[in-house]
C-alpha cells in the first residue's frame, strides 16, 4: 500500500491541527511538530507529547544528535503510544544548527546512523529519517552515501525533501522556496534502493501531482498545501486507500470538529488556537475570505466560543454554490 502523509511543520502541526486533519482523512499518516530530545528529558512531557488516540496513525518527530538522549526520547514516545519515531535531518534553521541537529546532520551520516541504531535498539517502533537531497555545495552522491550509511544502521524509510538546504544565507522560509526542486533525484534514489521505503516531500501541491509521484516512489508527503488548502485532504482516503468517499462539503468538516472544539473550550483552550488551523478550509471557494475574516477577528477574543464558528459559517454560506452547501 502506498503512503500518504502530512508533513511535520513547526508551529503548525500541533494536536489541534492534527485533530482537524484527521476529520478530513482517516488513513493519511500525521506527524507531530519536531520535539527535541532534550525537551523530552527536561520538559513537561504531557504538554509536549500528549495526543488524542483518534489522531493515529501518528508519528513523533524528534530533533537531536546524541544517540543516548534520542534513544531515551524514543522510548518515551513509544510509551506515549506513537506509531513511528522520525529523526529530523532536514530543518535548516540557525537555532537547530546550533543544537547540532536538523539539516546539518546530512554532513555527518555516521552520527545519524549511530542515532538510528540507538533508537532501533531501544524501541519496537519503526525508526525513520526525514532529510533533504543535500546541503550547501554537496554533490548528488552525498545523498546516496547518506542513505546507504543510515540504512546500514537499520533505517528502512527515508522521507526526502527534494530541495537542498543552504545553511548559510537563506532563512528557513527561503529554504522552502528558493533552492530548486529535484524530484527526479528522489525517484532515482528509489530505483537505486528498491528495498527501502522512499517518501517524496517538497513542492507537491495537489493529489494529482501526488499520484504521479507515486508511480516512482512509495509515498508522498504534503506540507504547506495540506495546511493552507486542507480541503484537498478530503479525497485522500478514497483515492489512495480505497476508503469511503470524503465529506460532501467543507461545512460537514466543521460539524465534525464541533464536539472537539466544545471539549477543548471546556478545558480552557482559546478558540483561536484551534480555528487558526481551519482558516484555509474554504480556500478558493466563494465566501472563503468571509470565513477567514470572522475567525481571525473574533476567534482571538477572550471567551470566544462556538458562536463565532456559527457566525463564520453564516458569513460564508450565502456565497457558497449550491453543491457545496450543507443539506438542510
């Protein structure tokens, strides 16, 4: 079976975002934001790692470069019930580099192999790696060498962002946009390593594009497209997993979210922490800007509740074409 996943994204794929995405796809693989192994040792583990079992299948992405610390964090993640442990070797931010993890680890494949081996020896879960096609002036062979070395340590799955990361001179945002995409290199990596599971990430903006890549690789991961245009996730289960058709309208997804929102509000969670992930639900549809406006302006106010969601729906409903209106 092919793999379809939503990428781990800092400040975006928190538990509220994942709960929202799970209302759109039951079978797509979801990932946490990156959590550092040091934070898991010293921080509030329930706050950092807690999740609703309904979010499964759910992978925990770790950041770090100390094999022992990562093994400890992986064991904690396994105890929390995650279905996969993923090591971040792709984030290019200065803060991450200073901690000697993220994309800079592509220059140290032996260390990454040691980290993978330590985690593999500690947990029964799959241990996977998310990386770039290279960093800075590395040649294409660097990716092949990185994958060979880490695979020898027991990693059978690589999620490859099909852009280089430039560790100096580009911001993280620029690193997601400026380095040219090289999807063909990821396709070739799969051809060279048929025994490995290769998942392509980067620059995929639609399910049609995902389907094309799935003729070359084992899986596709969507990032910003899934977050900014979440309605596209509604067709994932039927298209890639043989599941039942998705919701008939975006408003149906709002209704599915209503009990979750009510439960979170009762716990003291501010509405905006949830609805900020839902702003793109009506992206590209008539009335979408009205949905965003009401949630953005009113959802941030103290005490905002489900009545704000109702007003946002009322604002958008009159602009929706009949086939996208929820049946009365």
